[in-house]
């Protein structure tokens, strides 16, 4: 969803590539980190 909205924004305003891309990468990194933390917690719960 996030990448799709970023592509829509770039399609409407190609000059905003820098800020949109930077914010998209940051948001994707946070989403990935949350998924990794959830996986670690699930493994800890499974084995403890």
C-alpha cells in the first residue's frame, strides 16, 4: 500500500522524487522493523 501511494504521488508530481522516496524508505524500514520484532517475540513465546 505504501509503495503504491508513493508511486501515485510521484506520478502526480515528479519533482518531489527526493522527499517522497526518502519518506517511503523510512516508513518501509519502520514497517520491516515491527515485523522483525513481532517475529522475535513470537519465537520467544514459543520456546519459553
